[in-house]
C-alpha cells in the first residue's frame, strides 16, 4: 500500500500525512502518529480508553518479530473492515485513534513536567 492509497482510505475522515518508517508507513495528524501501515494492513493508535472498542470489533494487535526472536506488540490495532466501506465508521474509528494519540502526548508532557524537565530548567 503506498502513501496515496493510505491518504485515499482516510480521505472521508481527514487529511493525513504519511511517512515512511521501519519498512512500513506512519500515519500522522497534527504531528501525532495516529496509525501505521505494515504489510498492506492499516493499524490505528489505541490506549486503555479506546482498546475495548477495538477488541470488541475483533481487531488484532500490531506486533513484529525482532532479530533475536522476541515478539514486540505496540499500541495499535487493525482498522476494522467496516471502516473501508462506511465513511461514518471510518470517522468514528479515526477519531478514537486521534483521541488516543493526543492523550498519550498529553500524558508525556505531564510526566516530563512532574520530573522537572519542563521549560526553564537549567541543566546541571
């Protein structure tokens, strides 16, 4: 699946930016990674709040094998098939991914601030 194909899939929901990453492609909105494509399959970002909906829809996790034989699972689940046929469904699933991506970014900012890594702190 090339970048234009991915952009076409998401066109009913939003304009996305597609960037090559690690043999696949990252799918971005407002500089937040909301999904990825690997092996022709699109996966959307999840978190604890959104994962139950993806599990209920039967969407498998994104995982990959390392050179050492270990399996790594990332917080992404397959885009449900219904989203390819129904623009309203696509918008719903896409929104869940965007919300998860922004919550993750917000929680990282909060953790950094609470550890004193916010603006204005001097190294030393």
